[in-house]
C-alpha cells in the first residue's frame, strides 16, 4: 500500500470496528475517523486509543441534526468535549432535498460547534457541505476560523459546490479530501485536476453507513483505489 492517509472515514460504523481498527493499524493505515455524534466520538476515541496513527474526530453530522437524532443534549455534550481534541468532524450543513427543511437547526448546530472550537485555535476540521458551501464558509468566517493567528485547518470532504464556492474556499486556504465517489463525477474529476496538489487529500468515507461489514484489506484497497483514481484524474 502507498504511504497515504485516509482523511475522512467512519471506523465506528463498522460491523466489527475493533477488528477493522486493529487490522488497519497492523497494515500501516493512517486515518481520521469522523464521528457523527458526541457519543460516537467518545466510543471511537476509546476504540482507537491503542493506535497512534488512527485519530478520532468530534462530530455533529448534519444528517443527524436534520432528522432529530442529534438534539440539545448532544450540542451541550459537544461543547463540553470540544477542548479535549484538536480534530473536529464531521460537521457542516446539508441543504439537499428534505434536509433543507431543517436548515435553521443545522445552522444553529454548526454555529455552536464552531463557537466552541474555532476561537481555541489549532483545530483540524473535516467539513460536510451539500448545497451549502457558501453558508458553511459564512459560518466559518463568523467564528473566526480563518483568523491568521488561529492556526485552524479546514478540509472540505467530498466537495460538490459550485466553481465560485470552490474559488472562495481556496482563497480561504481550505483543503479538499477526495475519494472514489467524488471522482466518479465529471465535476469532481475537474476539481481534482484543477486544484493544486498541496490542497488535495485522500478519503474513503468508509464504512458509509452504520453496521456495514468492512475488513481491513478492503479498507486498504479503497484507499489505494482513491489514490489511483486521483492520479488518473490529474494525469499523474
């Protein structure tokens, strides 16, 4: 396997998460495992504690906010946990389809997540933005996430916004994690080709749903496939 890092995965989703983490670590996989709720973060952090190259991120996934699986107690828990980790994700906004009806709840959750983390500085964010990249950037600006002395890094996961939104994110110094599903689209390949190499990171977004069966070898294969597809898109 190439010496690469999975910038966005969900190890806590795996049907046998301990085996996946153990096998991935033994194979030399390095990764950021994004949580969808604070409880998910606490469990994943404990799971990954023996493995120094597998990191758990604290998250408030917009899908969970939109359908009510994340509520006020979870927001308060996120705020309490915020000082315990520099890794924040998956957070963001998703205004596609029916989730747009929960726009206010999503914005409030993201605003609170950023207020609890961005001023502290030194944070690495993995951000979800679907039909909402400008709104996410507005809230990042509002929270001071891009302040020169803050030392925060923002990575857009599977960026699907407009070219104008991409240009705005680039101007803010954001990076972009790309994987096979993004690279399966014409727009995704074009973005991956046009972005500077030093703004690009790899991701698998795997497992993609809770309870999914995924073995370490398959995880490695997805990461290698992401690298191969990215190289092909860029003509490298």
